[in-house]
C-alpha cells in the first residue's frame, strides 16, 4: 500500500486530465471515481453536480488522487513530476504527448507544462 498519494486539484476537468494521463502511459489505469451528487449543490460547490469529487488513478505503479474543486487551487510549477526515460525515443514520445495543448512558452530545457497546468 502506498503511504503518500499526490493529490491533483482541477477546476472542473479532473476526469479529462486523468484519462489523458492514463492514455499516455502504458502501465496506467483508473482505479475509482466518486462524483458530486446530481442534485443542486449550494455554496462554493454549486455547479459541480456530477463532476469528480475524488478519482484515483495509477501511472507506472504510482497512485494519484484527483478532484474537481473549482478555482480554489491551481496547478503550479512548484510541484512537478519527473519521468525517467531510457532512450531518446522515449523522451521524444513523452515530450510530444505531454506538451500537446500546453503553453509553448513553458516548454524549454527539458521542462514542460501540460494543458492542465502541471509540469
């Protein structure tokens, strides 16, 4: 059992992002998804009906948890993920997949930012 799980917060695209990451890595899967209730929600969660309350997915043996939490928490370059590669072809593969739709200004010197704001 993994003792510490990185928690990724999204405005309202957690499921889309999770499926994006799972599609890129060969050893990846969705473990579980729990959703906000369909009925009308109040307060800061108003409008989140049916969105991801929590989702767990696994990439290369590392579990992550994701949620749609609204605009309260945004991705930052202060936390980034390192992908160990054995060949230049592998580097090129991940670079091409992970930079698709990301900010081109944030793609430099081996660092990238994906379309969800994570680096």
